[in-house]
């Protein structure tokens, strides 16, 4: 015997998990789940808002606008009861959509007076493409003559007044192309009135609706 006495190791202390700690963990897990559900719900609401905005703004198709921006007068000849000239109109096609507006050939007419019942000239608006959110400009040349007017006395009266009243009309037919997957047919009309001042030999009071 060496006089040394062996002592057994004391067993490790085991602390049983209390009910309070178990309930605390459950409450923490419950809060994490609620937070996750809240994030999912918020994302769903946000996604719904984005879809609604996209549908109301991007996918909403508007009718393009076509107007005469300016008119140039060339080769004006005026007699006592007749006139003829060349009118060059700058026509604008304004596309307010998020997709291109592709339109077909169209005829632009010039009518004598404001009643628009006597056509005295016309010109071609060639087919084209107004890009998304852009305005396309095109020049339209028209040969105008009073030969088709059945009442020469009215022409004489207007010439003596120094002002000739004209009306112009055009209809564009085409399709709006959205994201290369959706096509919507749209027709737009132009109605403009204008006055030719025979003294200045220029168009004035141009108004389009």
C-alpha cells in the first residue's frame, strides 16, 4: 500500500430543463413564425400593388393623337374667282403608350370652308411607326385648287375678304404593340381648321382637335 486513497469522480450535476425555459423557447419560435408570416404577407401585398400599377399604367392602351403642327404655303396663285396652291403640312403622331403604334397609309384632305363638305385637295400620310412614348413627324404635300367649288361667287367673296377658310381631316388606323405579345387596334382622327391670309400668303389661326 502506498498510502494513497482513490476518490471516485463526483457525478456531473444535471440540471433538469425547467418548464419556464421550455415555454420561453416555444414563445420565441412562435414569434419567429409570426414574423415570417408577416414578411410573406407584406411581400404579397407589395407584389399585388406592383401588378396593379403595371396593369393600370403600362398595360392601359390610349388612343394616339394626330395633329397638324404647321403648314407652309407654296406656289400660291389667286384670280378673281379661283385659286390654287401647294400646301405642305407637318403632321405629328403622338404615341402616349408604352408600346409602338404602327399605322397604315391614310389620306389627309383639305376642304373648303368650315363645313368640310367640298374637298379641294388631299395628300398621303404614309404608313409608319410611332415609337413608345414618342412623337413622329411627317410632311404631307397637297395640291389645292378651287376648281371643285360649285359656287364661284362664294370664292370671289372670300378672295375679296383676304381670308380663305380651310378644314383638314384624316383618320389613322393601326395597332399598339405592347411587349411583343399584345396587339390592340386603335383608330385616331384629326380635325383641324385654318385660315389662309392672302396678304401675308401664310396660314394663321391653326387649330386642331
